[in-house]
C-alpha cells in the first residue's frame, strides 16, 4: 500500500530527534508499505531525502500565515499529487496536515486519516500557543475532522474536544 504521511515537521536525518515517536511510527510502517512523508515546515529546506525506506519531501515553509499559508497549502498539494498516487493519506495534526490529507484523499478517492495531536485545541493567549488562536486553523481543523475517513485521538478527552 502507498501511504502519504503529512506532518508539520519530520526528522532531517537519522540522528534528528524531531518528533521521535512519529519518526519511529513511520519507519515501522515502512516495513510493510511504501511510505512518503510530506513535511510542511521542518526541515527548513526543500531537497528530498530518505530515512531508511521512507521518502521525505520537505516543503520548507517555516512559519507562514495569510497568503504564505495559502502558498504552503498549494505547494504541498502539488508536491503530493506529483509524488502519488497514494492509497492512504494520513495527516498528523488536524489543521494544515489534516486538511491536506482529507482534501488530497477526496480528490484521489482514497482513505484519509487525521490523527489529533492536542495542540490543535490549545488556546494559550499569553504564551501565543495553540491552534485555536487562529481562525484559519479552526476552519482547517473542522473541515479535516468532519471530512476524514477516520479520526484518531490519543485520549477520550481529546476525542471530546474534537467532537464538541
């Protein structure tokens, strides 16, 4: 099966500790499937590379909002379409990655999975942290969650936040 994993960031090499649980998941998944990772923001370059049997396609967008976010989504969508076809699109985080997963899956008539990671539902104004601080994030999250084939959550609390 061909799986496209979409995430804000991914390890830039075997020694990079960027989201180690996600890296381990993807490497294990690649033992039985052909896996391509599309990393939206990190690493901060656009040169494709491999980690183990996994192809990684970095978009290198860093932090972007407004028109920058639209360019990021368009570039990622084009990158995904060129790398495909895929049987499954799996977005980690419900905002940009989740929206891209369900959008691309819908176009390809494939399966979309959105995994909720938690930060999407945070709203810490003083610290400037959380997906709920941004109207665009809230819109992307709602669309991803409501249109995905499957939504996963690591806790009942997170499930409740997503459904309410």
